[in-house]
């Protein structure tokens, strides 16, 4: 009994000591956090400090938090090994209490020996298990080269667009004097209703708008924008612009091979792609196709993370995102924003537009910029937004999401919101009933005017003065913004090779679809049956076979044109995105894009000719067969050139399809089969028709040993026709390249 009483007394004494020690530690932790979270620091440092000290359970938050998390896990593991006899000792009580509280305090005389901890781990090392981000787990961070800190400042930014109509030209103001800043390690949210100018401002800050030039000042480390900054800026567009038939791994790998510096080897670039994939929690779907409108693929949240991965793979200093949470559920959106926080904590500057975030999302932003009709209603710490609007008399009358409250104000909606007395007095003084709504509330125009004036008089001047404070970096760091020379991630040859294989993988599914193969084979069988063993000895038989040869020239002139017309209009968004990021040279892309289709385009014609040629009983010699196939190939490549030129010049599918139909019909009629005596004033048209030259070449190949002329076509070597088709092949493609070179990026 005496022994039990003494043990009980010891337990109580140690318990009292533990409570006193924990209270002192909690007080010590609160003091620096509260002192650092003032308005000057925007509360960001305070939140990050408390996150690192108290939470510390998420992998990838830095070495100190990893050690902290590991200690908690090891202490819990050691706790499970204690036996009942040890429960009467103060050491066991201290260890059990500290582990249960989730705090890694170490008390003198109450620590567990390291050897004991190492030997007693009944649980797995759960912090190292890579789980899917969609399931809620946090990913381990990758180690990359140090990020150049970029301090973004923008002062009195204005922007206007010119809208041209048939009979009028209108100039519309999009932004009216927007001022703000964001520092490395911070996430700035641009919020406002639709049409408020969020995307326009984001594009201006990201250097994506060149014409017309914006007004005001935008600086990066106090330096103006230059093309050299492209390699340090990542830009995630609102639409997920990805190739649907590529897998997640292929998408990230191609981006790494094209965008990462030449100094890295191919293996290092591929490893970076793998690291980014695991960091974003995409390893579960790494071999799944991206998917699209007609292709089943990954989920919306995974697709958005792939888009983010395409940009963070280059370790950007500044990351812009246009509504990354659009179309996602609240939980997935929260994880996307958490990914942005992880990116920012690596010293990157993150700016994102957000439409209507949940309350949990709203509290994760460091800074907030609220827009309405292109005007600034608030800029500052997100945590202080509600306090600011309360100070001007706008407070929610019911409990509501802060983001919903702010958007109501931006729309001029004061339902469930207190009306400022100053605003009521202004409406009464004006005495204009039209400036009030039916429920007695001020009209949206009056509310907007009041909010803009309030910000200008209370906050704007202080923010402008704050922007005049020099940024805390050396002149050497400032100069690095413009010092780097523009360098491609790969040589021209490597770019061509990568883009060629990427194009081949992306379009092989379309070319070998059962519908297209069935179409070609069915047409070949029908032709073979109609011209079954037609021979070629009498004049009638020769004329019948000439009809078959003309149909072959028309079919393989028509088919490739309408396939090639869609080439560049369908990839315009991807081309704009990748060219804006300087991923490759346009010449490498153009040549790779136009040649990657050739192997696929020539397989179906070969299959077609194998069926038709022998069923129709055309000239039975190997030389004639291969010359016929070569002639059809020349026709296909020339027709492709025409389609590419039409598509690249117009960049509009409806217009391009209409022009292509008229052109192909004209070339068919002028092909030399329907009309023999063409009037002189329009006879020149036939020489532009690839059908005309292909038809003449096929006649010369088939009947060089039979007759000297057929259908007024003189049988000769056919050099003129080959030269004409070759000129079309290169001429049409040169026209397409010039059109792409002059295309404006949007």
C-alpha cells in the first residue's frame, strides 16, 4: 500500500509539473507568432510560423517540420511498447502525455533513448507512403535548384480594348488604375464577378498582352518585363489545353524535354517529370490518357494538376493561374489551393484568379485583390478584408461565406448587408428615386461608386507609398531578371524529334479508327467490283479504266484536303500556349507537325491500291504498280499542302471548310476528264489542279506501252507533271508557314 501511495503521489506531482510546463511552452509559442503577425507583414509570417510549430504533420514542409513529424511518429510508436510496470514512473507519464498531445517537447530526465525508439516501431513509416492527393494525402516535395525571388509590383495599371464593328469602332476600358504587389512565398487571389477584369489583369501581369499596350507600371524586382522572363514565369490557362490521347507521364515528359535547360541530360529531365508527377499525386493515373470530349480519361482535378505540373516543371519564380478551381468540387478545389501553397512556400510568387471560393479556400489566401467593373475595391491581406469593409459600414447581417459577402458587394448587392450611413445620406441628398431599388436599397451603381471612393480615400495612398519601399534583394539579384539570355531547352534537331514522336503518338488513334479503315476498304472493294478485271486492250476498255484512274486521283485529292484543313485550327490553343512559353521554334513545330502525319497518311492508300489495283486488272508489272503508288503519294502530299495552307491562313474551321469545298470542286472539274476543250481565259486553272496532274501521270504509267495518246493526253515521261506536283507540295507549305509566322498570339 505504501508503495502504491508513493507511486500515486509521484504521478500527481509529475502530472502537475507537466501541466505547468506545457502552459509555459504554449505561452512562449504564442508570443512570437502574435508579434510577427501584424499588418506590416500581412499576417503571412504569423500563419506560417504557427503552421510550422503546431501542425508540422504534413510532409514536405521543410526539414524542421519533417524532424518534428518524425519525432511525433516515433514517440507514438515507442509509447505502444510501454508495459504496465513502467506506468508508475514519471518518464512513462511524460512520454505518453507529450505524444497524446501531438507535441514534441523534450523534458529533462524524461526523454526516451534513441536506441529504444529505433528498436520499437510497430507501425510503418506512414509519412513516406506516397498516397494519392485526390484521397487527401500530402505529397513529399522535390528538390530543385534555388528559385530566383521575384517581387511583383503593379501601379495604376489601365487597359482598354478597341472593338471594331462593320460600321463603328468602340473603345472600351477594361481596367481603371489597379495597384498592388505580391512577394515570394505569398499567394495573391484576384477575385471579382464575371467581367470584372480578372483574366485581363492576370494576362497583363504575366506578360501575355502586347497590343494594345497597357498603361501604368508593372515591374519584376523593380525591372520591366522582358522576353528573358519567359523562362521564369509559369502560366496556367483557365482551359485545360492538353493532348487527349497522351498519357499523364508522356505529357509531363515531353514538357520536361522541351522546356528544361540543355545543361540537364535526358535522364535528368525525365526524372524531373517523374518527381513532379509524384509531388502532385498523379502517380496513380500516370499511364492513363488525359482524355477529352470524346475520349475517356483522367478526372477534372487530375487534369488541372497536370496543367500545373506542366508549368512548375521548369521551377518558375512566378506562377500565374487563371481560375484553377473552376468546375471542381470544394474538396478537390481545396487540394488544388493547398498545392499552390506548397509551391509558394518554396519561395515562388503565386497569383491566381478565383471566381467564388468556399470559406476554407478564402482563408488560405495570403493577399486579396477585389475587382468590380475594372475598378479596385480592396487590396491587402485576405484575413483583414472583412475588417476593412466593416470599417466602412458594410457588414453581413447573417453568417455567410466571406467570399460570398465580398462578391455581393462587388455586384452592388446589399441584401443581408448593412447599409453604411454615409451611403444612405448620399442617396437622400441626391433625392433621385432612380438611384434606389424597389426594396429601398441603393442601386448597384451607387454602391459601386461608394466602394471605389472609400478605397481611394482610405487605403490607396498608403498602398502606393508602400510600393515605393525598395525590395529586400541585392542589385545582383535584380539584374538577374534581365541578364539571362534567351535559350531553348533543346536544339532544333531534338525539338523536331520530340515533336515528331509526340504528334505520331497523339494522332495514331484517329488514323487507325475502325471508321476510317472501314471507309477506305469498302470504297476499294466497290471500285474493284465495278471495274472487275476491266483489262485495257480496246478503246472502250481504255476509256473505262481512264474513269477509274480519274476517280482515284479525285478520291485521294479530296480525302487529304479535309483531313489537313483541321490540323492547325484544332491545335491553335495548344500552339498559342506553347509558343507563349517559348517551348520550341515554330519551324521545328511546323516541320514535325506536317511530317508526322505522312507515315500514317500513306498506309491507308497503300492498302487501298493493293485491293483496287489487282481487282480492276490494271497493268500487271511491278514497275507500273510502284509508279502508280508513287503518283498517288505525290497527289496526297500536294493535297495535304493545300489543306494545311487553307487552315493555317484562315484559322477558322467553318470558313476553311467552305473554301476547301469550293477549291476541291473547281480542281476536280478542271482535272481534264469532264471537259476537254476549256476556254482560253480559264484554261490556266487546270495547271493549279493537282487532280489534273495526277490523272495525266496515272494515264502515262498505265498506257505507255499501249498507245501514244489517250483522252488527248500525250504519253511521255511525265516529268512536267512531277515537277508541278512537287512545286505544289513545297509552295502550299511555305504559304502555311508564313501564315503561322504572322499569326498573333492570344
